[in-house]
C-alpha cells in the first residue's frame, strides 16, 4: 500500500464531505496534525482507527484500504486478499516501529543513568556498588523509563499512532520496580545485608 496514494484518497474523501482536517480529527479523537501526516503520505493511521476513519468518510473499509472507490457491490477474492494483506503489513510495521521506539527510549535512559552513577561511584567498594545498583540505579531507571514511555505513549496517541505496546512496557517497568523495591526493603527489614553508609 502506497502511503501517498492512501493520503490523497483520504484528502479527496474528506473534501468531498466538506470536512476540514480538524473536523475529521475530532471525529477520530486524534490531532489535526495526525490527519495532515496521513494526507501527506508520511504515515498510516493506527489499525484501530481504520474502521472509524472509513465511517467518518462514509466509505467502506475496503475502499479505504484500496484507496479508491469500488463501483460494483462485488469484490473479487483476489482483491480482498490483497487488501487484507496490505492492512496486516501496515499493522505489523506500526507495531515494529512502536517496539523499536520504546526499546530505544529505555536504552537511552539506562545509558544515562548508568553513566551518571558510574562517574559518581568510581571510588566505592563492591557492596556499595551492589547496593547502589539495586537500590538506586534500577529504581531510577524504572522511574525515568516509566515517565519517558508514558510521555511517548501520549505523544503517539495524539499523533494517531499505535501506543498499546508502549503502555504495556511502561506498566512492566512499574511492576519490576515494585517487585525489586519490595525485595530490597524486605532484605533490609530482615537484616540479611548491611546497608552501606
């Protein structure tokens, strides 16, 4: 599926309904910038937005995915298969890009946290390094990663892109933070390890 042809078709259908980009964006609960990006062929709407987009433009999902009006009421099996394959490939591409962005954000967060603490801890002993890693580095990574991922998810939602995997990764960080900090405090409460000064 060609993004520019898809975008031009959306623009044509929108203008045929005397809708502005802002009107369409309000109907789809996305920003007008997201609609503009689609119409310029920069990207595709999230797969979950396809059906509401077709409904807002008063066309069928097949017409939207084919990026042209279907005159006859019948669609051949080959046409339907091709349209479905295009839709699935766009959805896979969106998920892959979202996962890559989320992992990139986490990687950058980890590198920044580790580098900051490494320079600060060059003179520390082994038990202090372990304590710092578990009690400071990991929680700091989780908190900053959580904030960065949630910010990215909000931005992706506003741009009309998929954001579900990013939210799941943020929640996983929160879960790991709770587990590790719970274990860390349990070890301290039981007096199993001494806390360095």
